C-alpha cells in the first residue's frame, strides 16, 4: 500500500494510463473520493483514457461507492489535430475522429475496476439534462474552454448533494501558467455562497456544498 492506502498496483495502473494528471494530484483526488464516496456516487466529467477514473475507482471500491464518468470520447478542443496535446494514436481512421473509449476500457479493465467505474458515452450537457441521482462528489475535468466548462458546471452542480464535494482540475490563477476558463468558473462557484473551499493540491481545487440544492 502507498500514499493514503492507495494500492501500489492501482497507482501503477493510473500512472501508466494516458492522461495529463500529475501523480500528486491523482493521489489527492483519490483521497477526496475516499472521504466523500461513502455518501453516494461519484461523477467525473471528462474521462479521456481513464487515468483519473482509476484514482476515483480505487476510492469507490474502498467506500462501496461507484464512479460514473461522462465523455463523448471524441476529444476536447485542446487535444484535436494541430493542438499541442494531440495524440495521433487516438485517431480512428474509419471516421477521421478521435476515439479515446478503447483506451479507457483497456485501462479500467487492466486495473480491475470494471465493477466500480461506469462509462457514460455522450455529451455532458445532454446526460446532465436527464440525470436524477444526487452526487456525493463531482469532478469537472472536461473541455477547458469557456463554453464546455460553463455547461459542465451549470448542468451538473445542481445534482451535488449538500455536504458533497465539487472538484475542479486545471485551475490556474496566473494566466501565464494555464487557461483561465476553469478558473473563472471555479471563482463563480466560490462566490455563489453555495460552497466553501476545502483544499488545494497543484491545480486541483476542492469545494464543499454548504447550501441546499435549489
């Protein structure tokens, strides 16, 4: 066992999976999910290839919870061809589009977490409109430009139960270090009065819902 009792094999699986989350932030995400998972289900917006879902799934398995991870698997803007984070191995030549779903499935199966991590393949805003289950933890890590991160927050935050955790990734207060759309939405949530800030690890920011769901 390693940091926060995350099993060494799951840490290795997470670090081996494709993705952009540093180990320290992934371990913090595991700790957050472990703290809140016993309250109910966990929802991740933005699956990509399953790196963060392994950290979340490990906590769900410990706490008897489950992770729903939502993604259309065609890639957000910043990983499309011509962008800095593009990975050509994710291109599906049959359709000329990105497809991260097979990589996600392989990562979760290799980690032994198929019973704990459930993929929902579709657009976040569409799934959110039909979602009805209160969430103990919401992790927003989908598209990082203004429109998608705003839609993720507006569509999913109302489903977070009082006392639940709202977690944002890639929060950069200094524009020189990263994009500002997630930071602006994080600030909007914090200034709403519905949340209190709990902790920070790298670019992760953790809020807890203090107000009843409207």
